C-alpha cells in the first residue's frame, strides 16, 4: 500500500484539510507518479460543492496532474522511471467499446473512470491530484514534452485538451472565424490554440477590462457582451463559437452570432440548465453542441502541438495552504488565468 499526503474537503463548504490517503499497490501495467504540480479547475469546485450531484467525502480533487514516474509495474512498456508525465480528467475506461477503440475514451460507452469522485474497477473511490502521489494504468498517462515545464504543463491536462478537442473537431484553420466566450482558464487557452491553428479569433467577454490581455494572447478582436450593440454588429459573423463559461448565459443570443451552418459548442458546464429558442437554430441551420475533453491519443497530440508552437497557460503558482483562497478567487474571476498548486508544499501545516 502506498501512502500519499493530500488535501481533502469533508463537506461542500470545505475547508481543505491535510490528510493521508492510500494508493493501490502497482498492478503489472501501473505507474506510480510523484506529483509535482496540480492545476485548479472550476470543475474541482463544482464537484466538491455538489453542484453536479452528490459526492462522497472526504474528497481530494485535482485532474490537472504533472509529475515524474518513480516506479513502474512489471509489464509497463510505455514509461520508465524518471519520465515526465501527466494525468488528466480520467484514469481508466472499459477499453472494449466502439468509442474506446476509436481513441475516444472520454466517451466510453460503459463510462470512463474520472480521476476523482468515481468508482474504479477495483471498487475504490478515486482521489485526485491535490496529493503527493498517484497510481495510474500506463494507458491513461501522457508524456510531457521536454520543452514544457511541469508547472505550466498541469493545466494543459484539462484546460488545454478541453479547448483543443472542439477546435480540432470543428476544424479550426485559416479562413475560419472563431469566437471564444469568456477569457478565463479555459478561454485564454482557446484563444492561444485557435490563433496557433490560423483562425481569426474574437473574444466575447462581459466587459473590456481584459481586452489588452486578450489581444496579447492572440485574439484579433475583442467585444463586450454587456453592450447590446455587440450582438447587432456581429450577427451572423462566426463559423464556430466556443463557450467556455460555467455560468448561465442567453444561448439564443449567442446563436444569432453564427453564420449559416455555424456551431456553438459548450465546454463550460454550468449547474443550471440552458434554454434555447429553437428558431435560433433552424433559421440558419445552426448547431448547438457540447464537447468534454479528448481521448488519450488526442491529449498527447495537444501536448505535442503546444510544444511545437510554444503554447503554455498563464499561471499563478500557489502553495497547498492557499487552496481555499484560490477557490474563492476562481469564483470571483480573480485569476489570470489558472492556479497551479506546488505539491512540494502539500505536507506543510
């Protein structure tokens, strides 16, 4: 049995407490990872506070994990001790269904296993990356390119792949007009990636207070959605809109910004239902879609793409005693643009 220091919440209200958790002994295809950094995702907060359903406590969140392999199982072939690796939002799937065979394990027809708050094939409740160590089957571990530092690599394992996957699926490329709703942890990555793919990128944010940031990150245009003139001026303008916000917005108003055959894809996941006026869809053959993360193969592709194009998230590194404060700042949109926990501080009281 492997013991790891961790930070857990024991109720929806928190706060985080220092604890110790057990990790399983290595199976033949498992790797033991010493976690160096873990990103803070809005999904961590939604899950821990019960926004998406009931939760078993104590809960250790974290699915943006970057670290070093320190032990491997007897039959591991993909990794060796010392490798720089990452783990994202899932740690297993059935491996047998049509979607798993296509490399889209995130849509496993029998249900993928989340990195935390899920029951794994051993009947254990999964605990995430706000901890010093994790054991994961090698098929759900990705290699972090040498040119990407581990602290900035961590958010790529969720924020990066969550935005890369829909951009690839809806073919972001030169000549494509893409809008990104929200300039937060997800949105700033969507801007960087879409720009690198050659698309014309517009940020749609409530205000113009981050306009300078958005343009520096790679946006070509920046508009305030609090200004009613924005929706009139941009009507029918975009081939793809990526909605990254985890709050209720007027979907029909944003659908009006799509050109004929355009798509609005939701990657943010608000707790409240979103309503749609169907005429916003049928009048111009528009689509309203959703996208989760990507499969393991696509996640590796995303990391390699980021290395090739020198794309990394904008981060603020915190210590383990600052997680509660960081969560409140995420809820207040007071971070530019992703918190990353230095796991070396995990055991500090």
